[in-house]
């Protein structure tokens, strides 16, 4: 049985993200759930990796800043042949359609 330690919810564009810090018999974990128009995907990060996870996110933000990238510019993601690499395509590359709710992590 999981016990919730802390929860937060943020909305970014048309996506809602739920951050749930939980504890179960295997330890502490962060469950991140993305909800897009009722379709949910979840990842689970064990607490032992949260600092590394946060540092990696920070490095990605730093790259955006250092490269002076505009994340709101859809043309910024075209590859060399002019194809749009749609970062927000919910149907593309759905690698994990399984329901993660039953995972212990």
C-alpha cells in the first residue's frame, strides 16, 4: 500500500502533470503522471535517483538557455530534411501504453 507524502499539480500548455511523492514497502518514489485530454502516462522515479533526475532536468534547461532556444517556436524543431519533429505528438512513439498504477516501482 502506498502512502502519499506530498503532491503537486502543474499545467503546461494542454498538459497537466501530477507529481506524487509516495512511500511503499520498497521505499520512497516520485510518480509523475502526464494527462493529455484524458490519456495518462506515468513514470516512476525511485527516490534514490531523484537528485540525478533533477540535475539532468537542470542541464536540459541550461542547454535551452545557453543555445538561446525558443521552446515556443515550432520551426526550431525541424530537422535537416524539413520534417517537423513534433515534440507534442501524443500518438507518436507511444512506448509505454501499459497502466503503471500497479507498479511498485
